C-alpha cells in the first residue's frame, strides 16, 4: 500500500523555563508521501528544528512534546519506547544535520562509525558492512572512498563531511530522512551539488524527504510541497508552485518581497521587509500570531487564534483574509515608514 | 589620481603555518591583488570561503599588513596613516554584530565609542551625535539606553553601522554584513546601506557570499578565487556577461525563490583547493569545464580593461550567460 510515510497531526512542544512555559511549536501538521520532498521553511526561531527533533524523538530533556499522532508508515512513534527508538532511528528514519559534527564522532574513524551503524541494525559481517560503506560513500560522491574509511572526520573538508553524513543516514535504506539545514553552512557551489545528490538519491530510492531550510531559493530548487512555519505554527501549505507563485499568507508574501532577485528586482530598489520581530512564544495565543507585523491586519484578526483554512486538497492557509493575493497591494511591503511595530 | 579611494597593486599576504609534521609552511592567502575602487563607488567582492576576502578587508582596515605590493588609501600609502587617522577614514561592519559589541555598554555609548577613542568633543556632544546617528540608521530613540542583548539581530547591525559611521569615515568595509540575518531583516539593512551610501557619498566594499546581495548594491564586482581576482568589472556587465567560467558557475548557483526553478548543473566537481598547495597554471583548472593542457601549465594573465578576467578560454559573452537575467525554468 502506498499510504503516506509520515503523518504528523497536532504536534506541539512546550519548554518550561524559569517559571514560565515557552511554546516554540504550537500547531504542526505534516504529511510526507513516498518519494516526496516536503520543505519546512521559515525564519530562525520559528520552531523548525524542534519540529524535526520531536519527530525523531531527539528533543532536549526539558522539552515536553505532545501530539494527536506521529505515524511512520502507520505506526504511532510518538510514544515509542527508548528501545523501539534505537531500532527505528538510523534504520527506518534518519536525520541529516547542518553541522555534520553533530552526527559524526570526532574520535572514531569514518569506516568504524559506518560499520557500527550497519551492524547495529543488520546481521552483516564486518567486511560486508565495509563494502556497503564504500559503496555508499562512492554514491554520494566522496572521492577514493576506500581511503576515507580509515580517516577521521576532521581530516575532511566541510563539503566532504556533509557527504559522509548523508551516506551514514542512507546506510540502512531508511524510509524517511529529515534534513535540517543540510547546506546552510556550505558554499553555494557545494550547496548545489549536495542538493542534487539528495534529490537523485531520493528519486532512486523513493524515500520521503523532509527538508528544513530558511532559504526559499533552496526550497524552489528541490521541494514538491512547502510548509511555511511562523511562530511555532504552520501558516501555509501547498505545492512549491502554489506557494511561491501565489503566496496566500501575508508572512509568506512578506518573505518573498524581501529577497532581491537578480534580473527581477532592480539594483538598489527599495526591498520589502517585515516590520518588527518574532515575538517570544510563551502563553496561549489570543490572536493571529502574525497580527502585530501584518500590514493587512483587520479587527477580526485580534479575536482569537486563527485556524488553518483548507483552500483545496493540500493547500491551506492560517489567515482570515480572502485567499486572493491578486486583490492585495504587495507594494505595501516596501512602504512601511518604520521597521518598528508598537508592542 | 585622487578620484580613486582605494588602490591595491600586486598585493600578497603570506601566513606562516605549521603542518602536522611540524614543518613550517607558507600559506599565500592573497596572490597578487590588483584593485581600484573609485570614490563613492561600491565594490562587491565575491568568492568561496577561504579565497581571501576577509584577508583583503583586514589589509584595507590596517589590522593586517600586506606581505608585498602597494595599498593606497585616498592616494597615500596605507602605512603612512596613523592608527586614529586611518580609523577616521575607513571603518568596518562585520557579519556578527553581537560579538563585535561590548555587552556591558549601552547603545549610546557603543555608537559614540569611536569619538571617545579619538577624544572628539565632550560627553554631551558625543551623546548628541550618537542619538543623531541612531536616528540616521533607523534605531528608535527609546533603544539608545538599551544593551546589545536587548536588541534583535537587525537592530544590533544598525548599532554597528551607526558606530562605524559616527566618525564620518569616507570608506566602509562591510564583511558579510547581512549573512547572520533573516531575509526579512537583511532587506532592511540592504535598504539602509543603499540609502547611506548615496546620502553620505560613501565608498564601500561589500563582501558577501550571496550574489543577489552583491547584485543589489554593488556598482562594480570582483570575483576572487584562491587569493586572486579572476574577474572584475561593472556589476551589470559581469552579471549579464561573465567571461570567467568560475563566475558563470557562481551565477548559476544562485537559486531564485521562484516556482519552476531547477537545480543548476555547475560542472564543478572537484573541491576548492588548499591554498597551501595551489594547482599549477590557472588555479581554477582542476574544476573548470573548459580547461585544457595550457590551463594546467600556464597561469593566465589579466585580460581586458574595464571588464577584466584571467582565463585562457574566456566565455564568449553570449547566451550561456543568461543565468541571472532569466532564471532557468523546468
Ligand atoms: N532547549 C531549549 N530550551 C529553550 N528554548 C529553546 C530550546 N530549543 C529551542 N528553543 C527555542 O525555541 C524556538 C524555536 O527553536 P528552533 O526549533 O531551533 O527554531 P528554528 O530551527 O526554526 O530556527 C526558539 O525561540 C528557540 O530559542
Ligand atoms: N591568521 C591566519 N593564519 C593562517 N592562515 C590564515 C589566517 N587568516 C586567514 N588564513 C587563511 O587564509 C585563507 C583566506 O582566508 P580568509 O581571508 O578568511 O577567506 P574568506 O574571508 O574569503 O573566507 C584561508 O585559507 C585561511 O585559512
Ligand atoms: Mg533550526
Ligand atoms: Mg571571510
């Protein structure tokens, strides 16, 4: 059966700090199908990494997650035991981090680390495991893979380390890979290679890929579907073409108006921006989370938290405005008189 | 030639480095830089990390010295300026405003610091100037008595810019000024820099790994590769018709946030080389899609005048350069 690989509903993460409770992830729903790339996009602090970590069962100790369900191929993994997690992680679901040293142990040779992962999940001989490691290193474009097995992570360049981590994530042929800012620390030339690599592997193996990034250009290059997050909530979903071509949520629109695009924006022309800053996410919501920064805000927006409105299958927006970007004046984003908002 | 704010001629910079086996080696971070920036112009400097951009900036700021070559600031050798005199003329803005701002000083004190260091005015005058600068860079008045930790990233970068500008320098060196910021804030800082450069007639060097940022602000652009400038010229010209294959690859690597954009095939398979062991001939040849035997043998001289490049097989300047003007669509 070709049901979704990942289904997340009503995900929420609370973190108690100094007597109050942070609510960095409030309402996240997410579905990833076989062979599909879903991008989670949003600016820093909107809860992308915590969303990823809670799906992976890797949240910091202090965090308190809750959800309606988090299903991997139908199995609810949100309440999996640590023992079950040791079987799932690395085998059926794997993660790629921005900083490869999060996943690589500096004190162990690359070969040993890869063999250990395989032997943890498969009954496979050492030499077969090594052969598999070499095969995967070759596949992700690491030159002279045999020689790398005996190297330590610090002996490799940043781009190569990233490839090694990708190879490690793919060792056991997982069904789902979550990549959190996998190319953010890399040069643009290396970024393009790594993104192509992820895309090719994904097409070949049919894995579901969740790609987390703050870079809308990266999203445009690789995503099938986009989930836009703001202040711990999903504020817009749709296909890549829908969200980038006709953004419905004012936050998405504001982001797209902020980015200079050679050949489109004129040199030195005034760029759009989003006034104000992301508010601290504590307490329950009493209005639309974007209210104070939104140039289109109406009286109703202050009435209470806003529900996701389903526009079409897979297309949703958390906004009370009519879902018609053509009826708005996007020039608005460049005409704010100040970058501050009243608090 | 006093119309040029900055001139570098044949500038090199060597760093002594130890190797794993304890041998001393020399890392040549800059390998002969020729550069001219006219007064009031903005030069964008691009290239992969490790190519020498920050080293070049540090030499212009006087915090590092060139190992050889000539550096002229407003027509005079940089070594001829005293520290304070130089600081009055050239100021930096760095990527991470947090680490460059003393957390125990208020915004007002931070902005006024360059005046205090140079003993300009009394404290009342310095405070007044600091408030004027805060207003100029769009910091609201109520923030001047805050501490850096109470500010957002964008506000901290405004403080850094205000502090750089308070002594009325003529040259601003911005090293990745927006790289730590979210895009909705980056655009505010780009708007600000654009306004300031014309209002104050600043000469600016803008270092960024983001070509869209450079395209947005720079009049001229210089592309660096392994310690050399491999292509330079008027920004519009270089972006529309790159002559060096490396420039072309960098331009193609820009992913505009638009529906239907495809991942580019850059054909840059090999990795950025180590400056300790620069490749023979043209340093780019191991990664170049058009390189041949000549490229491995002989380093190309600089060619062209206004729009110049170092390449044995420059691109024709025809349609292969369309990457920046018409985003590739699927
Ligand atoms: N361990 C933690 N304790 C307290 N707050 C945290 C912790 N981890 C993350 N946060 C906060 O939660 C919010 C969301 O963080 P994160 O998911 O890392 O955002 P993103 O990945 O989108 O940048 C941020 O405001 C961050 O400061
Ligand atoms: N103080 C130093 N000692 C030794 N090597 C250095 C030093 N500063 C920079 N380098 C080397 O010089 C080269 C250029 O560095 P840098 O100018 O920082 O590049 P960029 O700013 O383009 O990333 C790099 O290989 C870097 O490792
Ligand atoms: Mg994150
Ligand atoms: Mg640098």
